[in-house]
C-alpha cells in the first residue's frame, strides 16, 4: 500500500465518522460543525483524485458560504428539539431502507472498476477546470441553472426564517431610531418655580 492509498483510507474514515456524527449529534450546532469536517474530508479526497477545481469549490461554496448560513440559522432560530425527535423511531425503518438502497447503489458504482480489471482508465483532460466549465455551460447548462435557482430559494428561505418576529422577544428598529426627533421623545412643561410658590403662600 502506497502513501496515496493510505491517505485515501484516512480521509475516507474521517468522512464516514463525520457523516455518522452529523445524524447522531444531539446538538444541531455540533452536527453542523461535523458536516463542515465531512466537507473538508471530501475535499481532500477530491484533491487525491486530482480534481482541484471540485475540491476548492467544495471548500469555498459549501464550507465558506452555505455552512456559515446554516450555522447562523441553527443558532438564531428557536428549534424545539423534542418535537423534532418525536418521530425518529417511527420513521427509522423507512429511513434505513432508503439509506441502504443509496449505499447499495453507490457501492455498485464504485466497485465496478474492481470487478472489471480489464476496464480502461478514463482519459484525464489536460485542464480539468476548463473541461468541467465547457461541460457545465454547454451540455449541462439547464441543470446548472436549476441548481443555482434551488440554492437561491434555499438562501432566501433561510434569511426569511431569521427575520421572522417572535412575540416573546424585543427588537429595535434602527430606521425609526435614526428618524426620531427631540419633540417626539421629550415634552417640555411650563411649571412655576419653587420661589414663586413660596411667595404666593406667604402672601396668603
């Protein structure tokens, strides 16, 4: 076993561990941080496969933007964890079947190269970034635009969740504070001085 194979198994083990902790962690913030670790491990695997563009995109887009947004949403939205976990055991059989089916499909795709030793290795492009960009903006332009639209809708929905008003919290409106005038907050009342009142009492 050479060094590349050893690195692959190390990063793959970290990725599997982080993925399991994402769905088993009780704290949603911890789950989001384990998802960040899973993204970094997957990025390292992409680097081992010499797909530098995909590795950098995974770190910049998902870790640098999407996961930061997820963390803000998780920390700012008041999540009722007891209500979320209420149907866990009820939905576990269906989730197990779906997860097993996905794992079986991925194993079939990944193990195909090991079953057929005579299969030719795919030709590597001289510039994988250029080849990927050419495919994205020619043959896969429509799916690429659909994916961008879905991400935009998800981002708008996450921002809308953080901006919702709750009855049990107090908030400030900066625009109203900037436009406020002294007459709106302070009312001047004319009252007689204490000396005048004393003279009035003594004269009586």
